[in-house]
């Protein structure tokens, strides 16, 4: 390995956020209610009853946050649009104040030399559409296209990087199969239909984005962690196949023209996911629409997932396990996620060579540690710094192997509302005091800013 890891000249060094996690101002200027507004205000759904009502108050503090990004030398910023700021009821009347907010944000980013990347859907469906069936209702896919049209007509002259959906697997399985996320539904049949309509809405929206923003790149972001069986036993191997198939191949395969994988279709059928017939929600032309070519694939990678089948756990003689021990925070984040940079390398190689993704962005990568300001006023988050450095090294290795990796967006620019975990987990490059809204760039953020300016870094 060389003494300095140089990345391609036009590599995007960025950071990412999501609207509900940072904006606050949940009822300001005509914004409607989203499913996360409703979910977070429902007792028992989030840790400590935390909500995104204020969060990082980015809605009012965005000029300061742009100056923060500029001070770090970031070249790009990935953020999401709150659907209910634009269309409070999901369809129909447009809220001009919402469009104006994002237009000002985009102009501010461009003036600071930072490329805006817009995610249209990061989990905050309008509650009005949920009341009509949400993503389980095929008509919601059509509503998404209308929303994409409104936003891209206003911002398409300036935004050149569009992401339709963030992590549709999380929306489907965590939001509709086990109820951990909004809207809190626990029904595998609903989740299966939701997964299809999310993908369908992506495919339908792609031509609209290209028409309204003809010189832009458009794609979708999937969460693709590295799944490994805890042993080479038949039970563990089959469980790993199921987990990877449900979370990764179920979405990648149709996006790249392979339809839904037969083995996972059979698994879901056995669980009762198709009460009206196997894949009855798929209509003629759907697969063609879903497989509309994208300009890139966004990859969110955090950790390795080691799976142990219950059938093996209950056996008398356990086979050798891959599970590392003990769970010290040098190898596990405070989310309980294992730090495994080689998994990022393998994931990038997989989507590049198995699915022939023409361009790849790492659209999220990061780790949660609670480090706060020390007596010197700085945040010395050595473990996060090491995490980022190790994973960027894995990304550099992938580029050397021929992976068309075009950018890296650290998760996250700011500590923020971490969904059902509330404010108990901190992923930010910047520490946030949620009472005063003070921001302090952590050591990891300072290091990342240096790497962004230099276009690379010295390996550890």
C-alpha cells in the first residue's frame, strides 16, 4: 500500500443527513404531518419518547450548517426532502414555502461550492397517504411520481444528483413487517406489497427526473451490509441465504432486470406474504419499469451481520463460530454493530461485478459513539476516526480493483434523531448540544475535512 491513498480527481467527498432527523420545525410554514411525526408522538414507539419536533433545528440554522460544511472542505451534501413540506396532504395543493426553503438551501450550497444531492424519500410518508393505505396501496407509487415531478421541476436546474428512495428494505421490513419503524405495522403480507410499490415508484419516477433535470444523475440507495453465517453448518448457511436474499437480492435483482429471486419468493410464500396469490401485486409492465436503467447505485454500508440459525443454537454441539468476542467498542459501535471494513470492500465488489452498476456512491457510512466535549472543548472520538479511516481505505482498495466508486458521504454531518433510538445514538462528525444547538466538529470531522481537501490520506 502506498504512503498516501489518492482518490480520483472528481471524487465527491460529502456528508449526509435526512430531513426528519435534523430539520425540526415539524409544523412550520404549512408543513403537513408525516408518518414519523405520528409514530414519534405515539407513546412507547421511540426511546424516551423522543421526537423530531426540534431535532437539530436545521430548518432555521441551515446557513450556519452550510458554513460548517464549507469549513470542513466538503464537496457534496446529501439531504432529503420532507414530502409534507412540499405537498402537506401528499398530493394536490403545493406548499410554496416548503419549495422555497429547499431552493434557498440548494442556492446556499452552490454558492459555497458544495454539490447538493437530493434524496426524495427518506421514510417520512405523508400521514394523509398512510391513512389511504400508505405504500401498501399502489396509488401511493403514483403520488410519489407527482411529488418527484413537483420537486424536480423547481430544483432540477441546479440539483445534478437525485436519489429516489433511501433504503426501501428498511421501509418495508422494519416499518411494515416487525413494526420497529413508522408506520409501525407488523404484517409480512403488507411488507411484501410495500416493497414492490416502493420499487415501482422508483422506476416510474426515473423518466420524470430525467425530463426535469436532463443533465443530472439519478439512482436509488440500498442498505447493503455484509451477511455471513456464524458457521458452515447447513442451518446457518441457509439462514444467511435468507437474510441476504430478503434484505439485498429482493431489491437488487428486480432493479437490474432479474425480477424477484425465486428462493425468497418461496420463503415469503411460506410465511403467508401472498394471501391473494404469489406476487399478485405485480402487474404487467412493472418489472420493466423497476429495471429502468439508473445512472448510479447508492450503497449504505455500516457493518457485518453474522447470523446464527435457531436450529444450530439449540443443537448439542455448536460448530465453530465467526462471532468475535468480547464486544469491545473498538470492534463494535454503540449500536451493537460490528466494525468490519472488509465487508465494505466485498459489498462494493459485489454490486460492481455481479450487478454491473455503472457508478457507485457510498451514500452512508459511519458509526455511533457517545463521545462528547472534553475539558479542552474538543470531541476526541478516536474510535469513529479510526472507523472512517478504515472504511475509506477499503473504498480506495475497491477503486484500485476497478470498482466505479465516485463518492463517499459520511453518516452523518450532525448528531441527530436516530429514529426509534431517539437521541441516544450519535453518528455525527459534528457534536450537537440538543438544548442549545451548539455544534462542535469532532476529531473525526476534522480529519475527514483534511482528507477531503487533500483528495486522500495516509493509511493508518
